[in-house]
C-alpha cells in the first residue's frame, strides 16, 4: 500500500504542477516552491524510469544510481509538510536551515582559504624539520606522519584532521615543537586562527 500511496502522491504533484504551469506560465520560475515542485516531478520521473529499467541497470552495475534516485521521495515529503500547520515548527526549522546555506558556504570557503595559507607555510617551514625527525626514528609506527606536510594537499588534510576534527593534534605538533621551538608559531597560529577563530565565527 505504501507504493500505491507514493504513486498517488506523485500523480497529484504532476497534475498540480501542470495546472500551475497553465495558469502562471513563465511566472512559475519566480517562486522557489514552484522550482522545488519541478525538481520533485523530474526526480520522480527519473525514479520511475530507473525502476522500469531496474534489471538492465543491475547488469550494468548502476545499482547506486537507482538508490540515489530514492532521494526524490524525501524531497516529496518535505514538500508535503509545507501544507500542514501541525508541522509549523519543523517547517520553520527547515526554512532557517535553507537560509543559512549561503553563509555556511562562504564560511567554509574562508576556512579552506586560511587553512591553505597555513598549509603552504607548513610545507616550507615544518616539512624539512619533520623529515629530519623521521630520519632520526620518530613516528616509526606511523606511516603517514613523515608525509603529513610533504605537499599542500597533505598539509591541508593534516590541519583538517588535527585542528578542525581535533584528532591527535599533539602526535605531530608536540615532537616538532620540542625539537624545533621556532615551528610553534605554525602549529599554534593555525590552531588559533582555524579552531578559535574560523570555527567559532562559523
């Protein structure tokens, strides 16, 4: 019965969207809810198309595509919740979440920019020190530690792991700072600007 109910809901969406296109014509694209309805109908059509071609897609190894198409059902649920006042608080939370996406995007962009600046500095200053410590026998049980700042990408990954995610910051930073105190400004500076600056700002 759940499948039949989903089919009836999708049919209602299609009929409603068709009538709205007839009435509003070109003005339909000026409403975000109308755009959402169009996305729902298109994704639903793709889902049914993939369902009809299910056996062929399985042979081609595209099962993940079929699973991803089921996300359209979740969007359909969000669209239905709009019409029920009993979910007023939930609808308000969804609207607030949608309004902060732009801010989150630029905050993440700023965080990556600052992290990349520190990564470039770390490659030039910290990486030679790490190679010396690795040659002396440090981090024998850690294969990645000696390569943690070998490139800008690796340095970004290390800063994200240790500073943003907070995973074992002292494993690399403390031995390097103890052996070479001048490198403290890189580790502490990145920690202050990324963790206490960027993340708190976000």
